[in-house]
C-alpha cells in the first residue's frame, strides 16, 4: 500500500474519531441535564469522552507522521536526483553495493582539507579530493534512505544541504550521540524538519470560537456567535559558530583537526539549541520560560523544605488541566533542584525519594546527571543543566517547568559544515564554520506551559 493510500485511510480514521468524540461530548451534555443524574453515570460519560479524545490525538499524530513521511520521501528523491546527476558513472561491469565511510573517524583523510582543495583547486590530490567529497555525498544519501525512522526525522531536511557541502557521516552520527546529553529539553519537545524557502513558519489559530446556548423557546433565534482567527509565527533563525586556523595545521597535523573542531562546534550547538528552546526571548522566537508571561505562572514563595514543592507542582499541573484542558506530560528542572528534592527526609529521617514506592513524594529513576531521573505526581521528571539559575531579584533562582510536550514544536535543518580561505588568503588562514537553521513554536498553546518560580527556588542548601 502506498503512503498516499495510508494517508487517506488515516484521514478517514481521524474524521471518524472526531465524529465519535463529538457524539460522546453530546451524550455528556445531555446527561448533565438529566434530573436523575448520578456521579457514576457522569464519570462513565467523561471517561468515554476522554477515551474518544485520546483516539483523536492518536489519529491526528498518525496523519502528521504520514504527511511528514511523504514530504521526506519527496525531499529524499530530490536529493538523490541531485547526487545522481553529479556522481561519476561507473566504467566497468562491477557494481559496488557497499563501501567504507569516506571520512571515517580517525581516518587518514580530512573532510575540510579535501573541501579546501576542491574549492581552491590548489595542492596535491585535487581530483582525488573532489572524488572523495562526491562519494561522501552518495553515502549520506544512502544512510538517510536506509536509516531507522527515529534518525531520518533529524536528517532528511534539504534546506541548503546538498552536493559536496554535506558533512561527513561520522559528524552526523557523532552529532546525534553527543548532542543528546546537552539538549534534554530540545529533544523532549516535538521535533519537525525545518521547511526550506521561508524565514517564518506561521500556523493559523482559532482565536475565539463559536458558542452554544439554550434556545429560549421553540421557533426563536438560536445562539449565533462568529469565530475569529489569527496566526502565530516562528522566525527562522541561525545558530552558527566558526573557527579560524592556520593552513599549516590543516595540512601538516598528524591528526585531523577538523574532527576535533567540528565535534566541539556541534557539541556547543547542542547546548545553544537547548537554551534557545528553554529561554530564548526574541520576537517570534520565545522559549518556554519567555512564553510564560501570558501563561500559567505559579509563584513558589513559601518553600520551606524539599517536600513543600509538592503542592506547587500540583497547582501548576491543575492549571494546565483547567486552561489547556489536556494533561501536562513532563516536569523539567535543574539538576540542583532535583538534588534538593531527593534530599528530603520524613520526620523519622527516612529519605522521601526512594527507588521504590515506600513513603515517597517522588520516585527516583537512578543517578543521572541529565535526562529522565524519576517520577513526581505521575509525570516523568527530567533534569536539564541548561535551565537558568540566575533568575529573580537575587539572580539565584532556577525555575521548574511543567509542559505538554507535543504542543511545542522545534524545527531544525540539517547541520552544515563549510570552509573558506577568504579573507585570510594572504595569511594562509582557513575559516571553518558550522550552522543550522532553527525555529520554535512555544506560543502555539500558551496554556500548555506552567512555570514555578519565586524566592522559594533560590539556590538550595543541603
């Protein structure tokens, strides 16, 4: 069955789920007007409605997945065509089905050294450098085409990526592995491929809705309220870094310095991408904390001990429930805040956060510096060292975030690595750079974010 056929089935399933949810909601409304109403009946009707809502969410997620897969397939086909047009045709009868990575980690050839030779047409082995760059491009296409779904989502955008400027495979692989510990929150929210050809991603939004009211009498006018619409926009910005080095270092070093420099640039990008998602504050590019100005805000001013944060978390969670009408899905905090929480003891001196469920305010998932560390109030808890610790009047507070992850969308392009000898040509200076395009929709549903802050969250003592 083709992707288009699967998408058509998914759309039909979504429409059926929407119809079912509407029916469950109507049944619930009718039940509430029943004079013989019972708590059990309402509970059952609400459960049926919630189940229908979950079915709608699942169907919508499947539609979005298939739409992305169709877009990725089209982009991948275009990239393959581009590489096929530039790749040298085989002259013999043999067919190579697989080959070692061109720029293998710790190998004898350097990606930037080859890139410089191919661009400037100087130095020994110019033609060999160009051939290696083309082979690397073909390997990139093959890797993306055969990679598991979890990886292709982060690699298949073609926004400005193609030909000889595709980074080596070891950079792509190592980037994913090294970036995860440095970008907990960025990886937690919903990921999307950044579309090309735009500097703003705008999403239409229903600003105010229609209305329903009881008809006064038969044959009289019913409620008629016009819905209004607007849109939310996310600016496409660039996260970039560079390094200048001597041509001699690139040519004569016994090790490939570009491996060390690219890994370092990619690692720092991971940190900056995470900070971008958490606390960026620019027009059409606000992070989770910055978007909270029009959102739920829980002031934690009376925290006298680690156990006292329990009620504040409950307040933040219920405010998402009662304003977004959907559940929060994650708690994110700085590692020092989690350490403060797990330091709590009861009146008998026993730890209140334990690996088991005996008398806990939370449940620990193990000793982890960044990532999922446990559970509180039924929600997974993540620690992220990029949560700021300099907020508040005393510049010593670290907020706690409660979020509904899928309501927040983070767009990223493929990573790009480039080299240039301008303007340092006469100094034998080579300039390296690494960058990605990003955009963030944190204000899509502002009520999906709750922020705990206040003097109760100053630097903890132990």
